[in-house]
C-alpha cells in the first residue's frame, strides 16, 4: 500500500480508483484529502489483518 505522502501526490481520480478497488465506503462524496485519509486507514487495517 502506498504511503500517505505518495497518496497526497496522486490525482483525485487516481485516489478514487484506488478507493473503488479497496471498497472504501462513501468515496464518491470525498475530497482529495478525505480520500488520502481513507486510503491510509484502509491500508493500516489491511496490514493488521493480513498476519
């Protein structure tokens, strides 16, 4: 998963696609910063449950 710094450099459409791929709820109404935060949280949750 990309780090928050890398996510901030991505366009909103790229972030939306990543959020869609990960099934982030509410993504269609999120701003760029909200998408970054949601994807960063999703990455942390995924890593914890992978073990």
